[in-house]
């Protein structure tokens, strides 16, 4: 998804914006250890997304995009660049 030479600062910035998108949807993103299928676990009843903290940063972003791509984003502000990433990869995750 990201070129190999993408800086950690840039990746952290993207991840933070994704986390903000989840917050606007009423979800909390938590980083913990565990053996999650696909590196993530969505706990619907608690509105929580759990990401394996040992997963590489670029994959954490990919997992967050994957979860967001399955949510209704029509009534929430998502930065255009983030929305573009979600739309670009929606077919990949189906």
C-alpha cells in the first residue's frame, strides 16, 4: 500500500487520522497483543477495534482501512486522502 521508503512519521500521521475517523464514528482503537485473524479484532458491542501492537505500522494502517471500508461513512467527516485510500482498496478487501 505504501512505498518501502515511506517515513515512519508519515505512517504515524496516517494512522492517527484513521484513529480520528474511528473516534468520529464512536469507536475506540486499542493496540494490544494477541493472535487476531488478519491482525485486527472488531468488538462491535463495545465499539472497539483492537490491533495487534506487534504488527508492522503499514499493516496496522491497512487493517484500519479494511475495517473502515465496511462501515457507513456517509455521515462522518473523513479526510479526502483517507477516503480515497478506503475507496481505492475497497475491492481488494471484499
